[in-house]
């Protein structure tokens, strides 16, 4: 960790609480709020990977809409107003409560900070603005710039191309185990934010560190 010059964060689930989207409409969704949120997220990821494999790229906003269509149909919900509200809420997603504090600590320690996400630039910009963390983020990388999604290696390489730092000087932070594997396979140091007591993937690409929230990341840097 003494060599780290740049800390790169995944967006959704890591900095931004995607469950906050459906929680805003828990009255409309009722008992299915949690499974609805989980299915929407899993289909969102699945469709991004399928589109990459099929070489049929559409940006993440389109993929998010397609995943929502599937989820609404799965739960037999035919409500265009609710659909519109859910998509609008995605544009106003909230960050986790510890995020501003953690990012401010990194800035105090002179660590460069960036976001690397599959989300479209517009989605990321709105999420950053809504969470009021603009002043803490040095750069935002979107997979949209090369029209393919993580964990494709070229997406992680966007960071290496931008900054003149070695891979072992970069710390990648994500809550997603598939993203952890992808970043580690690429050669980054990786910190897994295991918010929900998940299990490690049965792959040979493991995180170097693990914590239950981003506080774990800031604690490491506070020791420097």
C-alpha cells in the first residue's frame, strides 16, 4: 500500500447504493422490493456481458432499461408510470454514507481518485453530482468510450493509459466479485468491499484486501 498513487473505484454498489433506487418505491413494490432490486441488478449485469460477447454494444442506460423491462415482466407489473419513476430514480442514486469522508481522507493523503464503471458518462456524472462528491474525484472513466464492458481487460486499461503509473501503484476498489476478479486478472491491487457477507468467486484472481465498507480503505491510508 505504500506504493499506491491512484485509487480507482467501481461505481454502483461500491460508491453508490443501487438498492436506494427501489427503496424509494417500496410502497408500490411492497414485499417484492428486495427481490425486484436483486433481479434488476443481476439482469443489468447479465445483459452487459451478453452484449459484449455478442458484439452488440448499447450503452449502460439502454441495458438498465432492458433489465428493468425484464424485471417488470417477471413480476407481472404493467405500470409505465412506475417504470418511468424507477429509471428516473437511477439518475438520482445516493452514495453510501461513508463515501464523502473516505474520499476526503484520500485527498488529504494526496492520493489520486477516479471512477471506472460500465455506466454511461451521463449516468456517472449525475450520480456524482447528486452525491456531492465532485470535488473528491479526479477523473471518471466509462466503458462507453470503448464500447465494451468490464471485465474486458481493455476497460481496466483505460486507467493505465490515462495515468503514467504502474499497475502495482493502482488500487482498484469494488464490491462486485466479478469486478474484483477482472481487475486482479488485469494486474491491479484490489480491495473487495464485501458489504453483504458474500462469498469469494472460485477463480484464481483474489482480492488483496477485504472490508465491509469503504472505511476499510481509508483506514489503510490513514496509517501512511
